[in-house]
C-alpha cells in the first residue's frame, strides 16, 4: 500500500466566471468543491490508477469533516484530528485568467505535531511506500518533514518527497534523506541561489553537488521538454510527445503518484520514469485537478522515450 501525507489540506473551491467584476456582485452558477492539497491530488490519481492507497494528514472542524467525506475513490483514511479548522482555497477562473485566494490554514499546536509523529509511525507498519507532498502548516518546525523521513527510514519505507523552499532545504541539509525528490528548474535555482538552465550537462553537474548527496532518485521536471533524472550514478533524459494541455495544475502531483507507484511495483528505471511522466500528462489533459483518464494511458506510454545520457 502507498501512504500519502498532506499536512495542510484544504477545501478547493472553483468559481468559473466569464468576467471578474471588481467592486460589484459576481454570481457563480457552476461551483465545484473538492478535497484539496497536493497529497490528496496524489491520492486520487493513485486510486484511479488502481493502486492500493491510504491518506493521512491533519484535519479539523466542520471543513475537515467535509474533506474526509469528499476524498472519493477507494482510499483508506487515516487522518489526525486537530483543534483548528481546515482551510479553504478559492480559485476564480475568469476568461483565460485564474485568480487564487488561499487561506493560510490553522496553526498547529506543538502537542498536535508530536501526536501526528506517533500516528505516522504506527501507519508505517501498514504501508510499503510513503509520498509526502505540499507545504507545512503554521506552527510546525521547518525540519518537520526531516522527522517524518527519519521515521520512514527507520521503518525501511521508501519516501517520495515533493516540497520546496525552506522545508526542502531543511531535509537536504539533515542526515535523513528521502528516496526521491522532484524539483523543477525554478526550485533548483532557489535551492542553489543561482539560475539553473535546462542544459543537460549543467543539470548533471548540479545534481552531483553536495546538497543532493544521499538522495537515490532526483527527477527534474522540464515541462514540455520532458524530464531529466538521476538514479544513483545513472542519468536519464525523458522525451515526451506534444499534447493538448487543458489544465496543467496538479500535473506535478500526478507525476509523484507515478513515481510512488513505480517504487511500489519495483519497476525498472525506464518504466518508472515513463509512468510518472504519463500520469502527469494525463492530468494536464483534464479539466479537473488530480484526475487522469486511464483509457489514454497506454497510447501515451508507448510514445515516451527514456535514454541514458
């Protein structure tokens, strides 16, 4: 089973409008509300793919109850209840533009953070792979993910970590390394304090820098140019076909689902990389975030190429 971790989930509310009018009333006809957060996008894709998946994280209040009721799919729910209220995140889709209003979320008490560590440790006995995604809520220390990775390492469970900024920096600088990280060029540039291009030789050199020592897999998203990956001492370039993009939001989460599935099934490097990229592309072809149409899976899978470089 694969365990997804979403520490700062949300109710994602979508308001589609022909035009956003300022200082007046905007009436919305077609409202959608979904259980949101990067880890829950991963959860939905794994469920649609058919892999056994359990979801955990922090929920609270009436919105937390709503989130649990609306995760959907064949998902085992093992969330930890907190005193604060789960947040809302609003996306206003107007014309070709998207305006987002994101609540910060509840502040987590120290005893709640410690309580979740014990909860997570128990869950590790039930699962084979762990996928940790998204931001940390207020109140948790910046090295909290390093603590989760440490517990997973002690239990011998591979970890896919998809976060950025100070939380990722803290993990990379700790003694507790995840199995996989999935940065993009912008996140690499942020980590290293300089602009990183998509040049393959530069990427090779970057991924061998001391900051990334001890990470078994580093998979760098290159958008329409596919991906570049390092597994141990081997480098790969993934080339993908052109597709009609409908909604790219959540494609990175779908890629994490593919990586986690590849680890769960102990697939070859080439098949893991193909699966990860195909699921990301399938998400981009759908209007709904964190959703894939599996009827198109094999056709796309056959069009990807993975080569050692």
